[in-house]
């Protein structure tokens, strides 16, 4: 499902959790652009600035962001890699592709529950007979839009064997 381009600095589209709840799917060379966010004990410091920078590159290329999918990979307490889905290669960006089998589950609530969600997600992955190789988080809306919609959805996606 591809949605039309929207100014990410203004508003996030409302998220439908159904297509992502307890799903197993395969990506083959799914296109993304990658950037880094500085974090302080896992809390992002410049997330908005990075998203604006990526949005500018995408607008310049007249590209779209399928599903408004933006994966976060917390590589340390001090860094988070962002992978923003795109429908074509973007000049001036670090273009990359992700392939593999993935299992996804949607959570809703305050970010302080992330540790609890991660434990539950790991147990769910294992109970489905899968082994997680890497876990990404998708923060589906900014805090402002989560408040506006009354829901703070976070999707966890595990690259699984």
C-alpha cells in the first residue's frame, strides 16, 4: 500500500494497526534511505531535524514513502539508525535495501512501556517457532499526532529465521 507524500514536519497520517498485528511477511530488496539520530540513553535528540532533512531529499526527487514506514534501529545508548521506506532511489541519501522474513506486532501506550513490550515481543516471536536476528521499532506517529489521535502505536518488527 503506497500513500501520497505528506509534509512530515506538520502531521503524521492516522495509523491502522490491523495490517501489522501478528503478521509474518517477506521483503525482497525493499527500498529505504538511512540516516542517524543522536540519542541520550536511547532518547532521540534530533529526530525531527533528521526527518525534515530526509523529507527534503524525498520531496526533491518527487518520491513517496510507502506506508509512511520508518524503522528505528537502536544501535547504542547514543545512536539510532533510521530507515525510511521510499519508492525509488533518492539522490544525496544513503540508499539501502532490506530483505528477509519479518514478524510484526503492534503495541499501544506510553513509551515508558517499551521494555515491557520488548520482553513480550521476544516471547511472542519464540512462541511462533521463530528466532529473532534483529528487531526494529516503528514509531508510527510523532508525539503531537499521537496525542491528536488518542493512540500511540509502536510496531516491533523482527527479522526472523
